[in-house]
């Protein structure tokens, strides 16, 4: 099984919409990295794949946000919306 397929399968296991490997994380800008959260370190041993640890990162999405989130007037489409309850999370 390929690493990409395995990580896609892990989305269901971790109940996450998006999972990224550490190699993809390392290609991202520092600003983009600050939007991600490391959730685990895994090794993949099947089919002679690398036995080196691989970090898994996620981007927290909320599809069922029942809170009344108000946007600032100068908010641009695609900008990150930081909810107050997540401002103090140490990444």
C-alpha cells in the first residue's frame, strides 16, 4: 500500500478530514505550518516501506459550527478565521 493511500485511510481512523505527512508539512511556509496541528507519529512497515517515523498533521475544520461567527469587515475570502477558543492552543 502506498504512503498516500495509507494516510488517506488514516483520516477515518483519526476522524479527520485532512491529514498531511511530515514531508508535506516541511515543504510549507511557516505561515501555513502555523495553521496545522501535529496529532501523531507513525511508522509504516507493510510492503517494505520506510520504517522511519512519519509525523501526521491535521488542519482543524468545522462543518457543524453552530456558533455565531462574525467576520470583520476587511476579512478576505480564504483567510484563516481564528475562533477565540483556539487562540491559546500551543502548536
